[in-house]
C-alpha cells in the first residue's frame, strides 16, 4: 500500500507564526479584526491537532504517511510541469 499524502505539519506552523507574529501586530487595536484573526488562529490549531490525531490513527493501523510540501510533490519527486 502506498503512503497516504498529508500536508507537512510545518505548513500549519508557518501560517500560525505569520498570523500571531505579523498579522496580529499589524492590525493594531481594532478589536473586531483581532477577534477574526484570533478565530482563524484557533481554527488552524484545531486543524493541526486533528491532523495529528489522524496521523496517530494511521500509524496505529500500520499505514504509512507521506508528508507533502506542495501539491506537486509525489514521494521523492517534485512535478515541476
């Protein structure tokens, strides 16, 4: 059976860092915008946590995972077309 493709966990971390360190500081004191960005951060943390649980389920079922860096990444190869 082929490994199951999943996003690389670093994708979540990069987006979270951007939102927390740059977006949040750039929007200033506007509480409505801060709340919206905070809700997005919460959603992304939930998604990362859900993917971690899914990976644990795959591993306990002896399924291999292939963390993808892009949609053009296939195993060891990258499709540059």
